[in-house]
């Protein structure tokens, strides 16, 4: 039972770190292209691309964090 709890805690931590880190990386990437989704209130194609970068960053960040934090662990 302790192993299940430890695994669940590692998965939760990996998800949290991955989502937040990925979202920040996606937002940073968008800002490098001149798209700041967070700072603007209007909706147009550039803001949708910025939002997609943030959402995509969340998924990629979660995937990478799980691979790094859960590798070689039961």
C-alpha cells in the first residue's frame, strides 16, 4: 500500500510540475513570436494561436515530466 501511495504522489507531482512548467514555456514561446495571450483582452487569430501554444505546452510538459520523474520506478 505504501508503494501505491508513493507512486500516486510522484504522478501527481509530475502532473503539477509538467502542467505549470509547460504552460509557462508555451506562454514564453508565444511572447517570443509577439503573441501575448495573457496581456490582451481581444480575440483574434493571434490570440487563439497563443492559447494553443499554452495548451500544447501543458500537454508536452506533463508528458516530459512524467517521463523524467517516473522512469525506472515501479
